[in-house]
């Protein structure tokens, strides 16, 4: 069948219909995952992703899901193509989670379901889910204190979980035998497969409508269109190399900070990111796989582009990434990588810091530093095993024209805080605090969002606590004169005694112990002295900041109850501050 489309001219109406159809299809795949998944981490936290690739394995559409997953698909897709080549058939489903074979970390299991149209391969539906447990030395398989990948759980190379529509019982039994909650893990895998079938069904309808040749042509054009828009926009960016350095507090085993350095070079119509100068790989499990580092880089650049650029691999063509082997951003096997997301967040922050020098009118100050993972596991009084993997989402930094947002997912993710009712109904835990933290934002003309405090009381015998947090030593940065936000804090209450915990923790705690995590807020944007006084009044009245905070950071005197500004006292305070500075 030949196409009647002139390759240099596409019907814009049909192109728009196909583009929107692909977005709708991949979103329907994502919605099906939520409706059919078994675990809270997928259906409530929404730690999963969906995408569609064409017959060449190029990502042509992605759902409104975890942004940082999707740039890793090319690496995993290449591993699938290398392993199976042209031997795939309808009804197959290929899975992989091995970070050294295209994966990211072991809890994230990729599933690729090929789409055939009239017996010819035309694409792939891809669903990635973070699974509650994949075995290993600790429940949740996400510990930051593992030292090699063999401790982290079951490594699945590129294998068929379904072959011609029939489940591979051998692989399924191996998975079930090696995880602590097989009903949830197998249930989520079945949700991935079911959702992919929705994608296959809808893609078949699309090809029925436009035919094979024209459908292929429009999918190619989707990639080329995204590439053209990206290159055209980069042509207007200032040329040169822009550097930024940020830090992870430590790896939990050594007190040394971990340097993340990027040199972002803007060429004529593309950019290159070089991470030379970043720290060597570390002993603990916060190393970021190469596919994940690339994904963070692609996402960062995409965030700086105008919103009408399609989210597909055409954007990736305009971004070159160099990461030294053996670094914390490209470790050599068998390095541990389970907690690699933390490092990815700092890559995102470093990239935004560099991009803020290129397109300052589009880039916010640093957010909370990424979600914090709180994992509690053990057995209930009835002897039933439980695993809580809670991911606390916090705040955005101040933006060039508005305040940061609080109680929202990090801009590099698309997660949701687990509802308290879900946690308490399904696990022996009581959430005793879930609130915004007053004064936690970075001051600025546009302040950062407030951080979150979340407290958990254990209502069962001894539980294993795993905490993965950061930004205790290096607070989220401000931009354009904005101030950094408050640092993170972990607390453990045992009886009446309250002690501070480090950012990365693995320990056993007792019944009735209370674990509290306090997230940082977002950094501020712009000079705090330029903040509108009415905004300050509203923040005090809403108990987002205190009168003392306003006096210190904005040199404004307000009534602590109403937030009303005392203009005479404020003028005097600011005159005194100027005189002291002089």
C-alpha cells in the first residue's frame, strides 16, 4: 500500500487529529493502569508511566505520567530490539527491570507489548510501574544503604512474560517466589498487560481509519515536527556554555557531599549537556543509571521549551548527553542503584540552574529537592505482612511571575501523596500530622512553596523503617536574588524522647514510635525587598509565614494576628537595614 501524502506537505487538520488521537490513546492506557492496579504506589501515588513507540522503537507519544521515566525508554527499547529482533508476535509482552540492560532500578518494571497491524509490526505500547517489592535484602527493594545490585532484588533481563497471549508460567512463578507481596506484584503486572491491550485496540482503530502508509507517515511527522520546533526555539537561545553545580547531602554511608556538575552548551540548533566534574560512583544505592541521567536531562530541556512542543523522541534528537563512566551518574556494574531517583532530582535541579542562565523568564527556583520515600514494613498483630512505600511530594520554588506551589509533586515527577485514609485502612499505621510547615519557604519577590510535615505512628510490633531524604545540608536554592528554603529534617519520637535522624536511614523502630519527616520548601525568586506588601499580609493571615519571618527576611513589620502592615515601623526598619549594610 502506498501513501498519497506528499512527504513535504501534510494536511494540517489530519495531522492535528492524529496528534490528538495519539495523546488520547496513551492517556487511556494510563487511566486503565490506575483502574486495574492492585498497589497503592501505582493507583494512589501514581508511580507509573505509559508511552507509545513506533515500529522503529521511537517514542511518539507519552501519557501525563511520571516524566522522569519516559526519557529512559529508548535505552530499554534498544535492549528489547537487540534481544528479540523480528521474532516478536501478536500477544507478546516483554518485561525488563535490569538497570544494566536498559532499566532504571529494580522496582521499575518495563513492559513492552508489540502492536501488529495485518500481521506486520507497527509499534509498541509501553507501561512502566514501580512495584511495591521485587525482593532483595529489605522490603520495598528501595533501600539507599545497599552496596551492590545483587542485594536489591530480582533482576529481570529482557524476557517474555506473555508469549502469543499466553503467560510464561515459569517466569511468573520465579517472580512470585522472590517477592514479599506476590498478589500485588502479579496484579500490577497484569494491569500493565491489560492497559497495553487497550493501546493495541485503539492503535488498530487509528490504522483502520488512515491506512498503514499514511499512519506511518503521520507518526514520522510527529517526531520531525517536535524536532523542528525544538531546534527553532534553541536557535533563539543565547549561545555559549552555562555551568551549574548542586549537591546531594551525602550517600548515607560517608559524610562527604556528592557533587552534581553540568556544563550545558547551546549550539546553533541543539544543546549538549556534559556532566564531567560530577562525583565518582558511590558505595551506597543512590547511583543513577545512564538511562535515568539521560531522561533527567531530556526532561529539563523540555521544561524550558514552549508548551506546544509535542512530548516525544523528536525532542531527544536535539539534546546530546555526555556522562563519564564510573561516575555517580553513570555507574559501572554491580553498583547499587535502588535510590537513584534522589540523584535524578539533583540532576534536574542542576540542569534548571544552568537553564536559568539561558531562559531566566521560564525557570523557577529549586523545589523541595524531590519526593521523600518513607518505607515502613513488618507484620501486623494478626501476623499479616505489610509494606508501606510512601512518597511525600512537597513544593515548587518561586517562579518568575508567581509564588511557588505547595503540596504538589516535584516538577520532574507526576506523583500524588497517598491519602491518609488509604494508609490507615490498609496498614497498621496512624498518620498524626499532614500539614504545611510555616516559614519553610525561601523568601523572594515571589516566595517558594511551603514544605510538608508528615508523621506516622506505628501500630504494630517492631517495624523496619527506611527513609530516603535529602536537602538537610544543601537547601533548595533561590534565583534572581531569591533566598534558599529551609532544610529538611527527620525526627523519631520514642516515648517522650525526640531525636533527629540523618537524611538516609535504615533501622528498626518499636510499636507507638512516631516518625516525622519535614520537607524543605521551595527557593525564592527575585529580591525579597520587591515583594508586594499585600502578598505579605495575606501570607501572615493564612499562617504561611510568621511576623518574625517577615521581619527578618522582608524587613516588614506586621501585626502577627492579622498581617496588617505597620508602614511607619517598616520604613524605619528598612532605613536601619540599609544603614547597617552601608
